[in-house]
C-alpha cells in the first residue's frame, strides 16, 4: 500500500497512463494528465512558500481544479483542510483560525468575500480558480508557470493528512484529524467491498469535501475507475451522463434518488448501463429503496460513514446478501460493535439496541486542538463513539434506529442545534432559542427553531431565518420557526430538545 496520498497521482499515471480518469463539464483528463497538473500545482504551491506540515484550506465546489489541488497539497507534504462550500465567510474565518491554515484555495465566486481573512489569521495566500480578484493569486497562472515541484517528500503513513471539520455540538465545528493511512485505507477497502475497478464508470455529484465524495475520488485514482464528476446535482444532467458515458455505478444520498424518480425525464432516461447503485448520508426507508431498485433496474446498496473515520465504516459486499434497512457490515480490517449507552466497555447482545462503535485503521487521530472532545469520542482502546444507536444481527449487519445526540441530518449534512441556537441568541429580540428536528420527505430531517421573544419584540419567523443566513450555511438554517412562551426544561434548566415537538401548533 502507498505511504501517503501525495504518491497516488504518480502511481496512477504509471499504472493507467492514458486511460480516461476524470470527466468534468465536458472536459476529459487521463491519469497522466492529472498527474502532470498535480506536479505543476505542487510547484506553484512550493513557490508560495507552502511546505510540509502547512495546512491548506480547500474551499470550492466540485471541479477538476479541486481534484488537482487536493493531491497537489499532499504532494508537497502539506495538510489538507477540505471545507464545505456552503460555509459562510464567518465560518471559514473560524476554521482557518482554528487550524492555523497558511493558504486557502478557492473559486472566483468565493475569493473576494474571504480576502479579509488574511488580516485575522495566519493565511498568507488566497488562490483562486478562474479569474482571481485583486489580492488573490491566480491558480491558472500558477499552472501556466509550470514551476518545478519539490522532490518527493518523506511522509509516514501515520502522519496527519487531513483536518476535516464537522459541526460542533457546542456551537463550533471540530477538526477531525486523519492520517494518510486512514484515507488511503478507506478508499481501498471501499473499492474492495464494492468491487470497483478500472472497468467501472462512476457518475457522482457528491461534494468532494464530504468523505463519501472523497472516497470516490481517491478510489478513482487508486483503482483506475473513471469518474464523471458534477459540480452540483441536477437530476436530468446526471441521468444524461449515465447514458452518455455508459456508467456502471451511481452514488448518491437519498434525496438525489427521490429527485430523479420524480423527474419528468425519468421515464425516458437510459439507465441500462448501470450495474449497481449506492446510497449513504442518511438511512433510506426500505420502501423507498425498493422503489429505486424497481425504477433503476439494479440493486441499491446502503452504506454508512462519518468524517471521523475518513469515509465508510460499513457497507454491503457486492457478492453478499443485500439487506435493505441495514447499513451492512464492517469494512475489512475494521470492527463494529454495539455498546451499552451507559457503559461503553460493555457490548450488548445481538439484537439489542446500543451505540454503534468502530475500531480500526480508519479511525481519526483525534480532534485538532481539542483533547477533551477527543477523550469523549475515542476510548483508550481505540473504539470510536459514533453517536448512532442501532442493533446488530447474527451476521454482523447493523441497523440504525436512532441518534444518541440531537444531531439533525438534513440532505446528508450534519446540523447541530447548539450551533443554530448560538446564532439566534445573538438576535436582539430573542430571549431564548431552542432547536429541534422534524421529519421531512425530501431532506430526511430539518431544523425547527422554537423562540421565546423578549417583551415588546415583534420579529417575524422570516426575520429569524434571514438572521441565521447571515452567519450560517444555508443547510444549517432552520426551515421552520415557531414563537412560544417557554420550552420544556429539566429541573436544572437544561432544554429538553426531544420534547420540543410537544409545542407544535401552540400559539404564543
């Protein structure tokens, strides 16, 4: 196995050469093409003084430049900080300050809004795809300069490769640290379970910063799979590319499948090349899975993962029983178990509900700069708390039944109530804010804010949503707002989020 991520492009060029690797918005790249671009980008980053151990934030939508930047960062021994493109400039500022990023690579539509970050952080350079605004470095110009990259770097497999931020239960995100070994291992074992290889063509609109999308990208480079990448999800465009490229695999979150099934174009779509489909990001009802299989004419396999394990932790093997309603079994060399919710050292019997825990080479190194949260999440013997509750059957397959914490999973993204509450509390009309979740047919779950206004205040529901949008990514903002006189609390004054639904429909 490779020692570090930065070695992947050169190995891919040697093994797969002129085979088509990546297609993006009509442009095609071979494995040799990608390696050449990575080398040039690495030379450009080196010329800016970025080197081994430096953190580089990658803040852009899916693109060929994103893929090249990702591997170029590791090619010079630097650390990748991939962030969700939906984050606001204020959220980006927090992340780069927290991880000490030395540079940000972004797109032209994002660059101007974050230029000020250089004045409040360690960021020395902001690189922009496309047309770079004044104060930013042109990524295209760096490639055109064709500067020589540094010699091969010596990076241990256990060294830090990635700091991936996940929403924080205390109102701020936490940076999960992943080793090179964890990322490479997850990509390889996912491909092993799914039997992905050089004969496969994958169509995906999953965000590259998300671990699911990242696994597909690294799998492409390591196993010779062709990846047809979309900037954003559009059901008609995805179905057209499945037909045009004779795709064998489609990966998506549940809402993508629902939009495709509901599209007027679905009846005429040519999906005959598909051999299998995969779904992750949130659990999908069995009835919906059956509808997808009937419509697409191929098996649909569920999988499960999280930022803290660099991708997948469980899925179904291609040549095994596909159990609808289950996320599958542990990927090779890793372990899953269901722990007693009050004593993580105790494993509950098969069939009983417990917290899903995972152990193996995919588990994170810890949370960047946060030893307390690391100790809460990682046991001394290496078992990681997932926060998900479920059961395990006699075959080792896991069925998720609930979430231990109050996390809201909306459209495949994690949203934590405390983060929204922290923003709402800053509104001058708000006396108290509590956020709960509600089921939603398209997004799985949505956030609902229950707000107690200060005396004499007269803000509207839309005022609260608009206020949140100034500080939070769109997917984090509450979709519903209800004004109430009070919220359920414990005897110590702690808000009982799981009881918030009892207020639904009450007038203030």
